[in-house]
């Protein structure tokens, strides 16, 4: 049996009462789990002077700081 930790937060629509309607339309469904962080992975090319160089990057954000 899988149990969720007590620290897991769920979305409550009342939390958006003070925001404009366009923002409220994009909310998740009631009771959806709220993420505590996100990891973004990026890849592409960047122009340095006259050269285009390939790059990869990863950004981790935990809600308080990012690295």
C-alpha cells in the first residue's frame, strides 16, 4: 500500500481568490498534488562571437533557491 507523506500539499481553488480570472482559468483540478520543486533540462545552440556552440544545462528549483 502506498501512502503519501503528511507534507504533501494539494491544490485548493480558494488559494486563487485574489488573482485575475485569466490566471484562475489555468489552475489544476481541485485536490491535485502541488509540486515542491522542478528540474528543467535544456539543450540547444548559443552564439558566441561568430561561432554557434552547442550547450546543455540543467536547473533545479526547490521553491526556495535554484542551482
